[in-house]
């Protein structure tokens, strides 16, 4: 099963920059998870598909669909438990 984490962000979003180091650590620790950054200014259709209304928004999904969604700066522990729940 493939586990994906989609990070919806924008260059002008301060809280997104706060979250970047957390995601970089997780990406280093979870080699089997696909990390994808989605710039909402460039990819509005993808943001709309996932009903992203606030930034940052993280979506954790697997082959069965969305497992968890976080809005706002999210701590590593919460993201990790969602990744594990998704099968990482």
C-alpha cells in the first residue's frame, strides 16, 4: 500500500515555512512515504479537489483514500500517528 502526504502551501504563507522543517525531518525518517508539496497558487485545481481552504493543509492518504487531514501548523507526533494509521 502506498502512503502519501500532500503538503498544500504557498510561498507567501508564514505558517507553511514554520512547518517545513517538521516535514523535512519526517521525509528523512519515512523513506517509504511519498511526500508531495502542492503550491496552491500553481495548482488550484488540486487544492479544490481536496477542498483546501486554509494553509498549511496536510493530507495523509493511502490507496483507500484520505486517512487524515490537518489544517494549520501540525506537530510531528500528530503527523506521525496519521502516517502510521495509513500504513507507513
